[in-house]
């Protein structure tokens, strides 16, 4: 019964996802806000929230356009539930925008399956990833997705391998030029915080331990079946599904190396993980198991949220 609500794409589902996203966003702001609440601050937060919500809408567009899931809204619901599960993922506005541009790049890379405007799509993807790295340095790891995708499509065209560098150089030149004009130096606009940390002590809390256990256990289980399903996919769509898995690996790498482990680094994981878990939910044949599986994902974030608020009262 629970899964039947989101088994078909309906306008009400987008409203529910909007409410869940808003709840997660307000929770993290309530928990960490310290600066005075001014009109400028409110405007900044509204714009940042819209960036987070538009990321979810963009995920829906990617999955629908490229048939990465069936015609349902499980992927956007899961994304919003992950936000409630780990509201700290919305802590950094810079990572929210970095993730938004990474999703735009992912859209261009997955759309290579049509084999139309390949050069333009590769240039756009490199450009968008470059913009994302201006917001958060380690988003630069998603550049690795471009040669991986070219390998998936067995591209031997040397131009396809060189064009992404033009996208990188374009953003580099624009950034340096803007820095000279605005800041009177070369590097102020560039994000050069390339430090690494393997200190995971910040995750040593009930919310993080339960949330991460749920995220990784359900994610690992679903990924196992996701990888097994590749052979059953039509040959022309396999690269798209492999691209999602490659994006998941890169996002996980960012979580591991992130210099500031405050929870915001998990945001990069949510889009590919939502697609992968949705694919698993779609193949579950036992109705009772599907309801339990989805029910745990649905109710656990809100239980943790209530425990947090009760502990503060």
C-alpha cells in the first residue's frame, strides 16, 4: 500500500517531496544557524533551498528522459528521504550548488546514448563539472566520469577525448579573468582547498550511525542487484546505467576524502543511490518484502528526526 502511492508519477508526489526537502532544510538551519536573521540572509536561504529542490526535479528529468527507472517517483522520494535522514547534507550552500551542476553534467553525459551532438555534450559536461569545482574543490573528481563514459561507448574519436579539456580551459580562463577584474589577483575565484581528511570521528553520533548504517546497508544490497541486472538491459542503455554506478563510486570517494566531514559531503551520493535503490524496489516480487523495505526507508528518517527534537526539548 505504501509503495502504491509513489508507483505512478503524480503531481501530489512532487508536493510531498517539496515538504520533505523543506523539513530537512529547516532542521539543519535550526540546528546550526548562528548569524542574525536578516532579509538578505532569508533571501540567500530561499535561493539555496530552491537549488536543492531543483536538484531533485533535475534528477526526475534525468531518470524519466533516459528511462533509468520505470514511470514512478520513487527516486525523488528517496532523495528527499535521504535529506531528512541526514539533514546535514544541506549544511553547505556551496555543496548544494556543486551537486546541482554535477547533476546537469550527468544529464549531458547520460544523454550521449542518443549519439547526437556528442562534441557539444562533452564540452558542456566538462564545463559544468568545472563550475561545480569552483563551489567545492573535490567535485573535480567527477572529471573522471568523462573518460569512463567514453570507454563505455567505445569512442575512438580523438576529438571526443580532447574536447572536455576545452571546457576546463574555458572556465579556468573566465575565472582568472574575473579574479583579476574583481579582486586584482589571479586565484581568488578559484577553489584551491585540496586538503584531505580521514578523520571520521564527527560521524560518531546516534543520528549519523543509524543513518549511515541504513544508507550503506540498503545501498550495498541494492547495488549488488543493480550490477547483476546489467546483462538484462538492452545493449544501447547499458552505458547509462553503468554511468550512474560510476557516479556513485566517485561520490563515495568524495565522502572518504572530504576535508570537512560535517555531513554535507553525502549530498553527492543521494542522486545515484536513489536511482540504484529505485531499480531494486522495482524488481522486488514479494509484495510484503517491498512494503517492509520501502517502509524502513520511509519511517526511519522521521523517527530519527523526532528523537533529535525530543532530545533538545
